[in-house]
């Protein structure tokens, strides 16, 4: 399938909420990875309602790496159930358990990325919440990704942060020369700027747009009970369209060069 990395420039545009939403709405098996270098355990405390990591996650994989145990064999053992839908298997790899753990993880990223790529080749879509660009995205993860999606809201303040950090991200990805694509994912399109305007301004395609519905989003961000009509809300409909569109663009990379394609056009 594919390896998809979500990241942000500044602030809190909803990367984790979007990553959870994509993982549960994706048309197939998924692995959601918390790879934020500033640990917050947002998925465990939020969507999973305070579930304990039970000794699993990136910190445990770092220990396995030190003990020379192959991470390709260890990866599935360190995942937690994320839920199931329509017979699809969805699992979650918890992130760092202590502040500063990421600084010791440098030697592990290449082998972990290789294990994630191997899993994606077996038919599982891997969705990585990588936190902020400014914290230093691991080169191995960038090189292994099919696409890096810079997630942002559409306010002037949010886009000012994109303008600051996008050039460095673009330069790093291009220097890797691995074919990793770079795109944008918008939260709250036309609040106030539209996808076409943003794509033209920054020179990269907008791959998807997610509706900005705060109450509905709390189901994925905080583990709130699903409100009435949640399954048919604008948020869920936009997330399903985004998942279908991103999947289609990864399968057909030439679509990433054509910003005329909307979520609905690609999903058909």
C-alpha cells in the first residue's frame, strides 16, 4: 500500500486528529504511528480514552534495536488495537514515553522505516503523525515516505508559518532524491482561503481538505462519544473522501502534479 507522513509547520492545525481520522476511515488495513518528537501521548489519552501503552511503542522498539532484535519482527508485537470497521484491521504504534527519548532514537529511524516500508508492501497503509517540521523530521522517514503531507489550517496566521518552514522541507525532500512527494492537507478550507489559492501561492498541490467541525473532531481527538449523525457529518464525509483521494494519488503519482483534482474528482 503506502507510507504517508503527516506533519505541520507551527501551532496545532489538527495533525493528530487528522491522522486518527484517516487511519479509521481508510479503505483497508492501517497502522497509525505516533512519531512526534515532542511526546504528548495524545492518541492514548484521547481517542483511546487513556489506554496504557503497556510497555509497547517506540521506546520499546529502541530497546529491541539495542538488543539487535529485528524490528520487522518486533513491530506488530508493539502495536495496540485502534478499532475495526468493515473487517479492516487498524492498529496503533504508541510514541515516545518520555521527553528527550527522541534525541536517542536517531540510530533506530532507518531500521524502523525499513520495517514500516515492509509492512506497507504487505498491504497495510502506514500513516505517521510526525509532529512539526521545525523539530527536525528524520531523513530516513522522509526518504521512505510515499508522500509527506503538510497539514495546515487556512488562516493567514497558519499560512504564515507554512511560508517559514515549507522551503526547508521542500529542499530536504528534493535532496533525498527518493521520489517522495510533497503535498498539503487543509483543515477548514475557505476559512478564509481556498485550496486553489493556497496551492498557487506555495507551488505545491493540495491533496485533500478536511472539514473543520470541532465538536465532531473531538471524537477522534479526545475520545468523545459519537454525536448523533456523526457517521454522516461533514467531517467524516470529508475524511473518507480525503482517504480515497490520497490513496488514488499514491497509486497514480501523476495526479499530484495536477492541482485541478479535488477530493471528489480523485475519489471517483
